[in-house]
C-alpha cells in the first residue's frame, strides 16, 4: 500500500521522534513532529507574555503565527513565521510549561487541524500523544512507544550533556514523570494507547532494533 499513515505515540522521551524520522526516511514519507508544534505555541506564548492557560488568548495568538517545518542537514528545522525555533523549543523551560498549553481546547483544535492538513499531503509518519487516538484515527499503522521512566531520563540526560545542559538525573526523572502525569490526565485527547496500536517497549532496545521492529509491523500492513 502506498502513502500509508503511521502514527507513533507515547510518553515523553521514549524515542518517538528518533524512530519516526528514521522510518520516514526509509519509506520516503513526510515526518511531522507534533510535539514541536505545541512547543512552538508555548515558546511564543512565553515570549509574548500570553497566559499559558488562557485558551482564547492562545487561540488568537495561533491565528497570527505559522509553524513551518523545513528539512535541515541533520534534523528537521522548525520555524515560527520567519524565526527559527528549532533549538529554543527544546529547553527545559519549554518542556516544563508545554503541558499546560497543550491542555487548552482551542489550542488542540487548531493544531489538530493543521496536523491533518500536513497528513493529507501524502505518506506520513506523525509522532505525538494523540495521533492514533484523535488526529489520525484511521491510520493503517499505530505504534505506542514506551520505556521505563529511568531509561527515558538516562537518554535525556545523555542528550542534555551533549548540549551542555546539566540537569541531575533525578530531576529529569521527576520532570518526565510529571509531564506524563499531566499529559495522561488532561480532559481532551489525553495520552493513551489506541485500541488498535501496537505497544513497543524500548527500555532495553537499541535504535536500530526499534526501527527494524517498526518496519516489520509496517511491512505486514503493506
Ligand atoms: O513530543 P514532545 O515531548 O516534544 O511533546 C511536548 C509536549 O507537547 C507534550 O508533553 C504534550 O504536552 C504536548 N503534545 C500533545 N499532543 C501531541 C504532541 C505533544 O499534547 N500530539
């Protein structure tokens, strides 16, 4: 089957974007990082001092901003209007505030509509929290990627060290658990495994192993 929809959902730092990017490359599909869209909204709200729980104000803000993805040399670059936000949306400040913004109904409605538009362009690998359940409920392949909190914190710790960020491992474990808690308990489109999603626990798996496993699942549906 050509131009399938592949959704990759799961908790924070489970490796969704790493795997999604590699799968998209193998299949020559579009890759869409929906977390980057919620992070971009959070970044602009903080910058413009829009209250993070003011749904109407956030909706108005989103109406005036365009989130764009552009292929880069190693990673996908993210732009808000003409400003590149690729790196600035990955800071702990954004990570620790994004769940509040992502819980607002109009924010979800607006970004979900944008995500469906992107998916309509062709074969797509989309990662996030609610892609298999709410954004693309008819996707042919749904993956739910998980790993233990400890393993996810260790992975984030290593990434941070490479970037010169020195948050202690225990703090990262707390932050990851807190974000999962908020994302799983919000009213609208909480983080949950779709009924027809296949769970892949990557706690003791390497990247190539996970990619091979997901590709095998994709091949079955082809
Ligand atoms: O995937 P990432 O960690 O970049 O996502 C950042 C945050 O954006 C999540 O913690 C969640 O609050 C929100 N999000 C969401 N729905 C998605 C993707 C991300 O609510 N589909």
